[in-house]
């Protein structure tokens, strides 16, 4: 695993690894419209700009030492992890501040140093949280009823505005709500200013994608006069055994006029991608029949930190909860919630 301050060895590094674990999200669509907006990843391996380091090896551990935790939890139930027990386990771990601090310290501490030391780069955090906790979060995501997920969709010629996926606010899922406190502790401030984390559950089905965008948004909290800006983004991947041919890969397009990705990141189970906003990127269309799960979102800071692009991306897909403006929703014929067309994810 990369050590603190270590940058990816590349002429213009776009990503880096962190020695170390971290709403609203997608659902499977019926049509395939827009799937070609972002080409599927062409390579199964990460770009040369990405350095993969095993944090367990760096800390003198092995993945075999972690495996019994998952086995013990599953064997106790003689089957898959029970979502109710998973939620309880998540809360216990997050609320145990000493245990949480020890784990994060073994992974290099908080996120601010990695972001400020590597401007313009994406940071990859492997083994983001203990494997047992990642398994519990996945069990909860897989158990969410269909009506929990909300559709975010927009089609058009403008790639920056095109997207389709499903999501659910982390704070609307009781078993996952404690994670918000963890996100806060990971990045309580950035460059001397406090942050406000808003995270969501994500689920991408076949043909779901997000076109080229840079995550810029001005989000009003506690009224229209109190505007915050997204200043850092993160995606915590929670689907096992995902490959480049499954699609749903993160393309790093920052400062690349050619349209060719600087790096292609295949989702790795229990790995976190984090980067500052704005940063151009996209998500390739999912080709797998399986769902690609994640927790994603942003840290916001007071004020307007940048100008918005021509196509307004000012609607945060995760601005519900205490102190935020209410989101207008409309019911679909099948009873599921559909989001506004201008909502976009990470």
C-alpha cells in the first residue's frame, strides 16, 4: 500500500494509492438508451498512472487473516449475512471511536493530506474499511426494497448531462446512517474550512452510466442564501469480483482534451476512490447482468468555490436530510421514485 505522501510515478500522475475503508444510488433500467454515451473500458488492468499496493502486506498482514471474520459472521447464521445483524455490526464499529481511529491510523489517517499533497490526482484507498464491515454494508444494500431506489436519468447530445442510474440517501437507510459520522471524521476540513458530507447508496444495472462531467455544484443548505460547493468526491466500491468487461468503470478524464482517459479504474471491492472537485471523469456503461453497488457522495464547503459550467449541474443528488432543501420527487407508474433529470452522481 502506498505510504503517506507517495505519488503515482507518472509524468502527470492522475491517481495514487492510500494504505488503507469509507447517499444516493442506482437501479437497473429497462432500456438501453444512452448506454453508448460512454464506451466500455477496453483494458482489464489499471492504467500505468495507477499504482496498486496491498495495504495488508504493507502492514505485515495477510488477506487470510481477515477472511475468518466474514466466515464467522456467515457461519453464525448458517447462510448469508442477515441485514439486521449487519446494520447492528456497522453501528457498533462506527460508534467505537478507539477501534475506528486505530484502523484509520493503520491506513495513514484522514484524507486531507492525500488530497492536498496530490492536486489534480485521484487517490485509490484499498481495504478502505475492515472486510467484515464492507460485507455488512453490501448485505444491507442488497436487501433494500425496490421502492427505496430512485432513478436519476437524463439523455441528450450533451455528454456532460447524460446519465442513468439509481440511488438512495444513506441517511434514509437506518442501518447505514451511522456511516455519515465516519465520512465526517475522514475529512472534517479541507484547506482550513469545515466540510459537510452528503453520501448516497448507488446501484448500477445493465446499461447504466454517467457521461463526462466534473461534479461542480452549488447546493443551498438552510435556505437559498446559504450556498455550499462540492469540493471533494468519493466512491466506495462494494461489488465483489468485478472486471473491466463488466463495464461500470471510472474514467479519469481530467485535463484530457483528446477524450481518451488518463486512467481507467475497474471497481475493486472495498476500495475507495477520492478526488477534489472539479475533476473531469465518467462511468462506462455497465454490461454485466449483475448490479454494481457503491456508496458515493461529496464533501461540501460554504461559499461558491468555482463558476458553474454552461450546463448547470447545481442539483445535488444527495441534498436531503436535516438542514437541506427538500427534493421534489414524482412517482412512477410502478410505484418507484423517479428523480429529476438534472441529478448526477460521482
